[in-house]
């Protein structure tokens, strides 16, 4: 079973991963976005890590709801509302349970991803974070490592796609050949589940 400590470790591992990869995320964003994806997410997840060090919510749902709220208030651009919606919806779906199983997390994360698709109007194949998140949720039944592999494959598979949503869609065919930064950071979020489980 996964308790609040696990979810704090997940968010902290994500923050560390975003710190490490911020320059790469911004480099990916540079040709097809505003060249600020890495720095924006870094600011948001640093705020999440700091808040979780100060106050420790005592349920998995409360950890994710707090993280989502902070991302919405600290991350600029579209990433804040999208990541914030993902984590808040997931947290809300987990409810007040002190511990949740991996199956419950998978169901809750699917609700979070549905919220992202509704908010952003994106579907798989549109070259967005959804391209990493949907395969990851589909693979979660096979464990965290399977979800990580599916998310990474999904992110890499955005390279040949033409963007149909978000800032990159304004570039039309020029968006082809670039890996989507949102899908890439989403893969980091999923990969952090493995780190949290191993910690």
C-alpha cells in the first residue's frame, strides 16, 4: 500500500528530476515553444518541495492536491494549469484514504489525465504531455517500471508528430522533428514513481 510518505517522496523525486533536466526541457521548448518549460517547472516543483518540507499532509490525496494547487499558482504558461489539474484531480480521486493501492493510483491518475485532456483539448497524437501520460496510465497495471517505460516511449514518439495543440501548433509542419517538452517532463513525473518506490 502507498501512504502519504510515498506521495511526498514522489513529488520530491520529481522536483529533483526537474532540477537535473531543466536545461534540457528548456532546450526542447526553445524551437517549438517559449523556451521556458524547464525554468517554469523548476520554479513550481521547488515550491512544492519547500511546502512539503514545512507541512506534511497526512493522506496521499492531500499531498497531490497541495502540489497541484502550488503548481497552478507558481508555474507560468499552460504548464501550471495542466500539471496542477493533473495532480489535483488525481488527489481528489484518491479521496481521504490514508493508504491507497497501485490499482487505486492508476484509476485516480486516469481521472487526472482525463482532466488534462478536457482542459487542454488534447488527445493522444496531438504532440502534448498526453502522449506520455496516456500510455503510462495504461501500463500502470504492470507496475511503475512498465509505466516509466511507456511514458518514455510516448515522449520519444512525439518527435515525428506535427503539433495540433498548444504553442507548438502555431508552427505547423516546422514542429515536426522536435520531441515535445511537455511529454518529456510528464515522463520525468512518471519515472519519479519508480524512485519513490525504491527509496
